[in-house]
C-alpha cells in the first residue's frame, strides 16, 4: 500500500493598502486577468464592487463563483461560498476584503479562515487588505484617527503570505479620487474627507504601511526565503541573524479592558524582535472560581484573545502578583515584561502601583515596559 503525499498548499498573495480606494482590488483583478490570459484556471471567489465602474470592468471574462445566501434575523446576507470553490477547485481564487467578518450562521467566523481552507486544499489565493485591519495596530490607528476599526485579523495571517504587494498612491491623489466620486457616493465622500480621509490621517496610515513593508522585507530576506514583498528590494543585502540572546516577551494581563491594549502592544513588539511571546494571569486560584462572573469572563476573554494572536498563555497560581510574575519570567528566560497601569486614582491605583514598583525592584536584570491606559 503506497502512502499519498500531502496536498501542496496554495500560494498566498496579499495586495496591501492604507485606505479604501488606493487600488488594491483593481490590481488584484488585473493580475487575475493576466493569469487567465496565460491559461491559469482563475476564478473570483468574492468581489465587492462598491459601485466602482472601472473596477467592475476588470472582472469581465473571469468566472465568478456565486455567493452563498444566509438568513440572519430576517435579513438575507451574501457570503463567499467556500464549499462551492472547493468543489470547483480552480488553480487560483481571487478573494476581496480579507478582514471581513462572516454573518452568524456561516461555517467560519472570518473570511481569512475561509482563505486558510482554500490554501490548505492547494488553491492559491490573491486577496486585498488595508493595514488598519491588523489586530496589533488597532490601538495605534484609533489614537491617530479617532476611528476604532471593528473588523480585524491576527498579524500571523499576513505574516504567512508568500508575497505582499503594497498598493500605493499619495494621500492627496486619494483625496482627489474621493472628491471625484470614484470611491464613495458624494454624500459619503464629503463626510469621509472630513474624518477618516483627512490628509494627516492618510499620511500616518501610509507611513505605517511603509514601515510594515520594510519590516516584512527584512524578515523575509534575513530568513533567506523565496517569499517577497513588492515592490521588492531584491538587491538589498541579507540581514545578519541576531547574535545576542533570544528575546522573550512576557505580558501580564488582568481583568481590565486595557489588557487588550497590552496584548496588542506586546505581540507587535515580539513580532519586530522575532521574539517568543507569552501571556500570564496570576491568581490565588488557577480555576478562577474566586472571581466574580464579570471578572472571570473578562480574564477568559483576554486569554482567548491572546491565543488567537498565537501567544502562549498561562494561568499561574500565586498570592503576590509581582513575585509570581518575576519568578515565571526567570523560569522562561523572559527579557521584557509588559505590565499595565491605569490612569484612574484611588486605592486600586495605589495597590497596582505598588505591584509595579515591587516588580521593578525584583526584576532588575529585565526590562519592564509599563503601558498606561490611554483615553482619547
């Protein structure tokens, strides 16, 4: 009996931009058309036209897999039909809006999970994404723009891409497109120009894209992989591997909402340092039975959020938080500890402050980053 070799994963290519209207979907469709002309079996799994005539025209001649209709609370929604794509089994599938959250009743929660299924089945995927949908940037984008992005995806989804194409236009050119009605209707465009599409917001988001792309290029080249970022810097010398000790980030979470900020910050720093990332919650009872229901649910939510970002989580038993944290950090050879500090006053602030001070005294050989809870 001969064993069958596992199916080869499909290639994953992301067209990355900093805002709607930069041309991600248009460029994705352009590449789909080029593949079709070369005889590659290419289909559109999901396309969101947004009424943009030039973009819609780029779909001509490409097979479009019909969407699946799902009823939710008396309304019919349309989602990508992943099972139909698997049955059709094209070589390449085009999937718009990677960060989309599927309507309840779908097989999977997020469209990026549907894409994972296609890739595992050996189907290559071209997709589009804006940088503000990266989970680790959620707080930074909110601070800059005043807009809390609700649809996000874990950074590791983007990190596994074989190729990232940065689709770029200047903020002024993008605002001009908006004014001409190319991106949104006139009423929506006017409001967008005053808010999210303000020139300083667009410039800041564009800078984030460029920094992220530069970091990814360094990662790919230093790893010596065949993966790429386009426009690629293929003549850039390979970066040397770090010669110092391996970095390890330890995130100390609690029941407060600000723990999510701490988790995002720690995950992003770990990614930039190529470091191991851990998250812990210290409790006198590791079952969390002593907590009020609301606090227990908050802690479990934060632990689940960390696991979704591929952070190793632990609930450790201890009565003194600072001592337990530092002891765990030493055992796992952590080089940085991330702890939160609330801006609120009162006895809770004093108690938490003393916990931080004790941790600083105990961990003199480690770096402790104190992340304050910001309010916009």
